[in-house]
C-alpha cells in the first residue's frame, strides 16, 4: 500500500479536484491500525510545494515581527508602542478572522494563496524603504496581516484535498512541529539580522513571500472550487452561516468547545511566565524556559501522533483531554522549577496529541462549501481564547500568587473536561456525520450558502 501511495502521489487528479474528504477514521474503521508514514505524506508532490511555501511564509513572518518591534522601540523608546507593533499581526484574527477567511471560499484556493503572497510581498517590501514614517509602517503591517486569514484558510482547505485518510492527520502533526521549529528559527535568525539591519530582515520577509508564491504557482496545479455555483451573500452573512453550521452541528459543536477550552487551559503558564519566574528566583532565562516548554511539548505531541495508529489515537482522546489540565493542578503546591517545567511540558504534549486527531475528525465532517469558513471560525476562536485566557489569568495574578492561579485554573479546566468527555458524541453519531458529509462531497453537492 505504501509503495502504491508513493507512486501515485495520493490519489488521482479527479479525486483531488472534487475535494474528496479524508476517509472516515473511527474507532472501528481500520483493520490495520498502522499510522501513515512521512514518506506517504511527502510522496504527494503538490503537498511538498504547499508545505515548503508555508514554511517560507512562517519564517519570514517571524523575521518581520522582530524587525518591526525593534524599529518601533528604536524610533520611539516606547515599550507600549513596540508591543503594539508586535500585536498588530494578530489583530486580524481577533477582530475579524472568520470574515476574512470566508473570502477563500469565493475563489479557487491556489489563486487566493498566490495573490495573498504577492500582495504581502509588496506591502512588506514597502515597509523596508528608508525613512518610512512609523504610522505608515504600522498601517502597511496591518494591511499585510489582513491577508493572513484568507491565505491560511485556503491552505487549510487545500491540505484536506491533497492528503486523505491518515496521511492528513500525520501531515498535520508534522506541520505543527515544523511551525514550532520555524518560530524558533525565525525569531533567532531574525534577531541576529535585525541587530545588523532591521530593513534587511523586512526585505528577507518580502522575498520569502515571493518565493512562496512561486512555489505555489509551479508546484500546485490550478483546480476549480470543489463546489458548484452557489448564491453568494455578504461576507458577514456567509460568516454567520458558517458559525450557525459549526455550532449547530451535533459533533462539530462539542469538538470546537473542547478545543477552545483545552487551549485556554494550557496557554496560561506561558502567558504568566514572566510573572512566575521570580517565584523560582530567576529572570529572563527562567521566563524563556517556561515559554519554551509549550512548543517543546507540541513537538512531543506531534511525535506521539506519528507513532500512534488512527484507532489508538481516538481511544486516547478522552484520557488525554483529562490529562492536560490534570498535569497542571500540582502547581497549586508551588513545586520547584524543574517540576513545573516537566508538568507544563507534559500538559502541552497531551493537549497537542489530542488536537490533531480532533482536527482530522472535524475535517471529515465538513461539506466542501464550509471548509475555509470553518477554519476561520476555529482559528479565530483559538486566538480569542488565547487572548481572553491570558488576560483573565493575568488579572487574577494581580491579586493571588501565580502558582495558585495556574493550579486553580487547571482544576476548573479539569472539571470542564470531565463534563465534556462524559457528554462526548458516540461512535454511531460520529460515523453518521462523516458518512453524510462524504456523500454530499462525492455527489458534488453545492450545499447551499445557508446551512
């Protein structure tokens, strides 16, 4: 089977153009519970181009974040304004990510990604011009950031077209691991280059977007939208339709709520790292290590996902949903730093091992007409959850010791997860919804714009 997949590159062109969803992966589906291999995933030539383009965009983005933060602080001396420059790139997801992501469903995914990359290349290139006024620089950064949601929504929808079955789950886990590595490399190299010349870091970011567009143009073949003509309405109404569809679905609704809840639990130690470090008698080094525990745990989760078969992954979802917050509850007793680091690492590993198979199930239940909008809703919800959780925990940490805040937060999260796993949809319900979406997509159903 693996040799066949390697030769064919993951299915016929006809299947790809139809946007076939991933094969249903339920607890009793696979007789051979063998996880897909990286060779099978990267045997899909178009996915290799898509993945390479994404890595270039990620690394370039982190270069720009470092450069803009440095430029703003150097020119103004204001910590608040430099933080604003860093936060602007996240603003579109928080303020209107689902609406912007809905754009990706109006045009072919490849075209959306290429146009977004070319526009970002121009905008970031303009930021690198000498003597660029600060307000204009921040506006250009905001403009480039507004193109991120439609680009990522189109890319997410196309990944589900190119990778089927367990290859989607394994590919997603490797993609998450590569994203963490790109973050570390981007910040490290961006810091070095910015120290020499911040404008050069911006030019490298612009060049990365141009290279990404070239890879997509040469490596991904054009294909029409996976749905036929539908009656289009305003972006706000179509976004509302997407929200109604996701949160009115008997499996996607609990999946979304669980994802938002569990990321809100595990993000708090990272968000409070600077305030927690003095508890261990440390400063920036301890803060950095605490913040690094989350991406390291994400890598561990990706490795576990790769080594675990589809059936076993789904069996692990419920215990790992409980294990994530449970690992952080001992923070209540103010353990030493080494113990805290391991606890955060284990919590992040448990949560990231769960998120990938949940994403796989989510994708399998999506009709083609809602793929990009659903991604925007989930990504926007995660960003809002991150911001809300850190702000709330930070407010509590103003009044109570950080270990008490983190441990109590985790204890409340454990209660939420305990309720969630007892009310999780049964296998029959999941199987019915996957079959329903699969039938709609195979029949080429347009699925009306209103759910």
